[in-house]
C-alpha cells in the first residue's frame, strides 16, 4: 500500500518536472504522385550498389567492376524515374477534360498556377 502510493507520487512528480517529447512523426515534405514501388526498390538497390562501390578500396579491378555496376544501376534508376513521371503526367492529362483548352493542364504547363 505504501509502496504503491510512493510510486504514484513519484510518477506524478516526474511527469510534472520532466519535459515530454511528442512521439508523433510530422511529415515535412509532400509526396509526389508518380513515386511508385518500382523507383522505391530501385533507389534501395542503387544505394546498396553505391555503398558497395565506395567500400571497395584495395582491389582496383573489383572497384572498377563495381563502379560500372553502380553506374548502370544509376542509369536504370534515373530512367525509371523519368518513365514514371511521364506516365503520371499522361494519366493526369487524360483525366482532365478535353473540352476546355484553358484548364489545369494548360495552366500547369505555362506555369500560371499560383501556389499558396
């Protein structure tokens, strides 16, 4: 009984005297609509290839092979990003109405949308 009362008093005093951190994550960036599973996996693979290449320091032949692997992976990753962006843009253009040429697609293309 006395131990539980002491424990409650100790917990209350600690809660009042110590600062509590907010454990909820805040997102500071906006996600992009074209980011899908393929670029995400390629990004992880590209980072792994880069770190493997950077850690190879003693063997020059192996370092050159890994550099070529990393360069090839990087080109594939950049091509995948470009492909996904273009596909997303085509879907957006097809989704909007074709009857009005002054719609959001035109405003986006001519940079006439005011951002808040």
